[in-house]
């Protein structure tokens, strides 16, 4: 029986998409922290148009689903650090596999999907959180997507604890459930983590959406192949061409003959 491959968490080299995402997130938090703590700026007013708000999203401010992932709590450094570490360690293998463009679309799309689920549930059950911000949904989407394409490997979490990808997903899920039961919400809200995990499953490698897309593409190719074969058969059944040897003065005018 083949033994699981062991991969140590060395220091990966993120690509352009991850570097850009992490730099933007970090710079925004630094500006908010410096402005609020040292320049007496109205941080809440500055960030207000960009943070998640369920009522305002349903009022038409859809951009908040995308911008809220870039805003982190300037009074909680751990909020930023968790996002950056998750993107750095788990996002780098995905970018190596997908490329910068697909990775960037996945990060932004999964964050918006997770916040959309948070907004829907928050509109029905306000105690689940009606204001939200941060990158936890995006990070959990990355964790699930990474786990789906890293099956059979063993990684060392925090450079020490050996875990399989599915163990990591199980740990994330259990912690999210415990937070929900205890109503110990992160700035992202109680539902966003589940939305992030679902996004990672739906949009990652081996997802049902990807399988559906590939099946539709296969059926289209099969239909085109069938059409070409039918066309070839119809040509085979057409009147055959005949060759007339040269030297005849008045060859037949029938177009079936070649002169």
C-alpha cells in the first residue's frame, strides 16, 4: 500500500496574484490603523462605504460583497495575520497550479460568495450578523480548494503538526460549528466561514460545477463529431464520379463525369 506523501511547510514563493492581494490588504489596514490611532481620523467613516452591511447590500450596494474582504479590524492585529498566513501557505500551491488570473478570480469570487450567504442568512436571522468584514471566508475557500487538489499528502501545520488536507478541512469546519454554537462571531460573521468552505468546494478542482462544465463541453464535442460523421456518410451515398478517357470528340455534358 502506498504511503502518503509527506510535504513540509517550507517558505513558499507566492505569485503575482497572492502578493498583490496580501499587499493591498496589509496596506489598507496600515492606513486605517495609522489614521485612527495616530492621526485622529474617523476610521469608521472612511471604511463605512466598503464594509459589509446586509441592509445596504439588499438596498443595491452590491460592491460591498467584494470590498469587505479587503477591510480588516485595525484594533485586532490577529485578524490581519490570520488572513495573510492562510493566503500565503495555502494559496501559493493553488496559484502555482492555476496561474495568477484564475487565482485572483477565485479569491475575489469566493469572498463575495461567502459574504452573499452571510447577507442572506443575516437578513433572515439578524443575530447571525448584519455587518461583516475581513478575509476569513476567502481563506477558508482557499483551504478547501487546496485540500481537494492535495489529497494523499501530509503537511506540517505551523511547521510542526502533521495533518492531512481532509484533517485540516475537518478542523476548520469543527471550529466554525463551535463558533456558531457559542455565537462567538468573528468580524466576518457567523455564516461567512461556511460560505467560504462551500465556495472552495464549488469553485475548486474536482468541484461539481467544474464536472458539469466539462460534461457539457464533452457533449458538445460529441454532437459535433456525430454531425461530421453524418455529413461524411451522406457524401459517400452521393452519385459517384466517373473518369472518361481522353480522345473523345463530344464528351457527355453530365456533371458527374470528369474530363
